[in-house]
C-alpha cells in the first residue's frame, strides 16, 4: 500500500511551458515517450533554464492537465513574472491534496514514479477521497548528491 498524506493547500499559480500529448490516455509508453521528447527539447533549447530563472522558489512543477479536451503536460514554476515562451498560467485550487513523497535519479523519473504510485496505488487506497480532475503536479523540491526529492500533489474532494 502506498504511503500518502492528505494536506490542505492554499490556491497557487504556476507559469508553464507545455505540450499537447497526442497519445491515447491509456498508452503509457506513448505518453512517456512524448514527455521525454518534450523535456529533452526544453532542456536543449534553453527554455527550461529561462523559466527557472524567473522562479520565486526552487520548486519545479511537472504538471498534467486536461484543457479543452486535450491532454497537456507542462514544466512550470511559481513566479510573479511573465515569459513569452510560457504557454499557460495554471491555477491550482485551494483545498485538500493527496500527497505522495518520493525520490529518484532524475526529474523525469521522479515524476513518472510519483504519478504511477499516486494514481495506481494511493488514490485507489484513499477510498474516502476522489480526484475530480483539474491540474495535478509532481513537484521537484530539491536535489542532494545526485538524488532528486519531491512530491506528487493531486487535488481531491471528500466522498
């Protein structure tokens, strides 16, 4: 059984650079391949570094959100500034969040691992709450000695 907590969070906003995922939502291999290509592109062309340079803290948000019936994936930061490369201002609601903590070797591995645990184990185990949509995010919080630490935040409501 997955270890998770339920935490109350204030609303917050993340500025994101995103991509539409074209694979079917059940095609995890295709989705992961698209995400990996997106991260490679924004690392190589400097957009990720530019985004991180305007952040108000050290957190990197790896966001998944359905927008206008499209599956979207974003790299985001908390910031007061704007950036021409950014494609969306993502609003996270005030309320209860299911939180799963973890560690991995890379940001991408952390996101994939936490997403799998959160949706595959923690949410099914947390029968008294439900995810009703909206943005969810893996939050890369720190890195020490080559290990990346973070959390998955999924907005939930009580059943």
